């Protein structure tokens, strides 16, 4: 179990992470969602001791990262796929990591096979596509057979088959009882993978809830109607206790209505319809609405559906951390050198400016 308490990071004037407190449960996939610049990578770097918090703390099974004796066997992380020497082959990159962390050499072949890179194991990573780089980064994260895995946007650059593979891998790792923490800026992707959700915007916690609760609160249905007789339609619906909301394209939407009932009603009263279609609100829209006030780089495109009342608060409004779904005590690791310093050295500073 990982616990963040009031974690804060300031870069000059920029408050990148703002008093974040939440718990990452064991044995499930926890999605870490937020728009670009929300503070996901900064939070993950602080969790791995690659960045020093301005305030607050991270505890991994009750310990600070620096107190873990064999971090690579405790936490595997993919933060940046290209953090690999380009002249080194995939095999040698993993071999170097294994040998410097007292991991048996056979693990190199095992993880190469697990991520589907056996055929290109002896090729230099500099020639790898982004997707192959992601797979190599995932192989490195798996190398120490860690009980906690952290992935920063792992499906970036992957083709559909690769995306499916990552999804299944994360679920399988969680089913083995591991803690899986994965960041994304795509709600649609997380809806297919995560059991639990942490949503942040501008460094602040916006939601901490189970995926099922998020779906229950946001996947409301509605019926879309289009008619050349809008006044008659609206009067008829109102007379039967239904409220229609005009859409931007001239259609109307009736929330939580029975399409068959509307069809029967308009037929009985001779109102012409050009469209009657049952719809379900997209989770991506709900996520965009929740984070709308905290998006750093606006495109001006916003969904039109209001968030239904629920426990999520208003867009951009921070919430208190929720309860963990599950927690399991972990046994303490034994010994060996850390690999955190290598990540620190190989990672270039973030490109974004405040
Ligand atoms: N080294 C740094 N120096 C100054 N500002 C930084 C630094 N690293 C991150 N930031 C700023 O902190 C904020 C959070 O950035 P971060 O990369 O953590 O967000 P993110 O949610 O991971 O975004 P993305 O999805 O785009 O990767 C951004 O405004 C970013 O510009």
C-alpha cells in the first residue's frame, strides 16, 4: 500500500502538486488521471524519490522510498520510455540492470519474452519505435519481479494490439496481488483497465473513488430526439412529466427516459420525429467536465452535458481523499544496491515551463 500525505511540489511560482493525500490500494489497478500538466509525472517522481517534495510525504508499506533496501525488487516503474542508452541492445540494457541489482540473468530472457521483444533482443534500442521503447521500459519495470508497479502513460505510442496487451498485463499483475498504479490523461482508457481512480487537476485531488462508483455516477442514459415540430414535442413531453434540453445541433435530449414510451407518445399524438435514439453519456466527457476548470492548455472544446449530482463535487473542486479499496501488509525486502540514482541521472528535466 502506498500513502501520500499532503504531498506538495513547487517549482518557483508554479505549484505543480498541491497537498495531495490519497492511498493506493493493493491488488487492484489504480488509474491516476488528470489533464496535461495536472502534476501526475511530478507526483510519480516524488513517489520514487526522483524529485524532492516541497512538503508532505510518501510512505510505501509504511516506509520512505530511501528506506527500501532493494527498490528494484519492491517497485518497478516506467516513467519515460526513452530513458535507455540508444547504443545498447535491449538485452544488454536489461542485463546491466539485472547485474547491478543482483537479479538472476535468466530474468532478462523471461521479461523480454513477457513483453514480446525476444526477436529484437540483440538490436540497439536507439532504433526502436516508441511502442518498442515502451515495451522495453515495461520489461525493465518487471525485471525485479516487484510487488508494486508504476506506469506513466504506458500505452503512449502503442498500436491497438499493444494497448490491449498492456491492459491485460496490468490486470494480470493486479490479480497476482500487486499494487498497480498507472497514469493516463484518457478516461476511456482507464475505464477499461482501472478498478480504482484518483483524479487530479492543477496538482489538486479532484476525485478518489472506485471505477464502479465513477461509472454509476456518470454513465446516465438519455434519449435524443429530432423533430420538425419542436413546440408540439416539448408540450407533449412536458405534459407527461419529461423535460427536454435543447442540444447545440437542434436536437433535444431527455435524461433517463424510456425510448419506447416516447415513441408511443409521439405516435399517439401525431408528432413527427426525424430521430429517436437512446444514448449513454461518455465517461470521457464526465472526466473532461470534472477537470475543465483545471485544464492548463484549453482547446475551447467542451462537452455539453452537465455532470449529474453525485459525490464528485463541482468541476475543479478538490475533494477529501476516499478510503482504500483494499490493503495488504507487505513483507520487508532484504538487501542490494538501489537503482533510483540511475533513473535520476538518465532522466532529462521536464520540458514544460511554468
Ligand atoms: N522541472 C520542472 N520545472 C518547472 N516546472 C515543472 C517541472 N516539471 C513539471 N513542471 C510543471 O509542473 C506542472 C505539472 O507537470 P507534470 O509533468 O507533473 O504534469 P502531468 O500531469 O504529468 O502532465 P502530462 O500529462 O502532460 O505529462 C506543469 O505545469 C509543468 O509545466
